[in-house]
C-alpha cells in the first residue's frame, strides 16, 4: 500500500454500503425459508439439500465483488513509482605514515604509531566511496597498499604496519614523493595526500619542498599532521641487546615550518596532534573538508490501476447475469 494512492479516495466510503446489502440478502433468505409452510412435512423426511442449493448464493457473491471492484475503480488507484539516479564521485586519497622508531613514543596512547593507525582506520571506514592507498616511510619509503576501494584489504595491511619495516630515519620528502607518484595518473577530480610524521626530514634524496612542487601540477592537495606533544616525550633512545627499545624523555622536535610550507603550497593545511583526542579531531576535520561529490536526481511517475478492476467488475457481472438466468434461474430469490 505504500506504493499506491487514490485520486478520488472519498469514493471508498461507498464500500460501507456492502455490509448493508449483504445483511439484507441474508435477512431476506432467512425470512423466505421461515415463511415456507408445509401441510404434510412427513413428505420431506430424510430430505437433504443438494449441492446446487448451496451454490445458489454464488451469483450474489459475484455481484458483491463486482460492486466492490467498481467502487475501488472509481476511486482511481494509482501506483507511485519513484526512483533516484545517484552519481557518486569519490576522492583519491593516499595516507603517508611515518613509521620511524620515534613513532613509538608514549605521549599518545598506547604510542604514536598505534594511535595513528587506529584513527586512520576509522577515517577509512567513513569513506566507502573513495579510493585510498597507503605509503609508509622511515629512512626509506614504499607503497604498502595502492589505491583501492577494497577497504578491508587496506585495513588489514594497515594493521600489519610496524616500526623496523625499513631502515630507520625520517625521509619526509621520500614518503611524500611516493604518495604523489601514486596519485599523479589518477583521473579523480580531487586528489589528496595526508602525511603524518613526528620528526624532521633527515633521510632520503628528495626534500619535502621539492616533493610538494611535484604535487602542484597534478592538483594534489597535501594535508600534513605533526604528531607529538609539546615539550618532552617518553621515546625510544636506543635498543638493548635483546632487541627491546630503551626509553627516556627527549625533546619533541617536529619541523612545523616545513610541514606548513608544503601544505600551504598545495592548498592543504597543517595540523598538530598533541594527544589522541586532537588526532581524532584532525581526521574528522579533514573528512569534513574532503567530501565526495554526490549528485541525486529524484524521479516519480504515477500509473492508473483502475482499468483491471473495471474489466474484472464487468466480467463478474456478466458471469453473475448468466448464472442467474441459466443454472440458478429457479433457485435465486433476490
């Protein structure tokens, strides 16, 4: 019924007449039976009504159904066909994440890297229409996952990211250049790099500023996130013979001027995440700024449905007329 409406719904009130017609029919037939007086009822001992006597009410039933169909037809039922044409144009995004040893610092919980992974995976879940890739960097950089809409695979690969996968260091320029190379051939109207680091570029053969210059001709926006509290942080300072990291409090040193410069040069923005809550807020802000393009066109069409009802009513009345005047001619009493 949600897909149907009536052009003249007031006609449906006429259906209330049907119970009166049925009541009158029942009353008249009961009265006719009770009024039959037999002088010698013994003649009817053992008499059982035939099947034909039970079927004599069929013409009346057909007439009631026909009347109901005509009333509904006069109310002009109409189908409500509606649909929408949705065009979704996603955004191509590459997450470039620093996995150097300093990302194990405990100023974010449980550490910078795990906090960054958790928030980034939530960001991925909130963007089902976008192609997203993952680049990791330390002293070198490589693509952990190319651009994909299979976010389950992407999150699984993200979960396996850890420090020590490549030579230690902070090659911000190399990480950014690798991310740009993944986006330069994209046909998406919006291309974005989200680069997250906690240090100063001290490795690699490409300067961050040069990587930003490479991004501009391809219309790639770069959002940079500096991760780390202001002041001192409990961070790795060395490795014990058993392979465990030695920790101590060290000064947090993030090259904010460079990160701000490369973001501004590409139309992006720089953020500073000093704790878990701030990091979540940053990704939420980027999510708001970089929305996918969704175009919706609503269509609706109404189709008249009274024709089948009118035809059915005509057929039922015709059958009722034929039965009344042939098979049930002597039995029908209305």
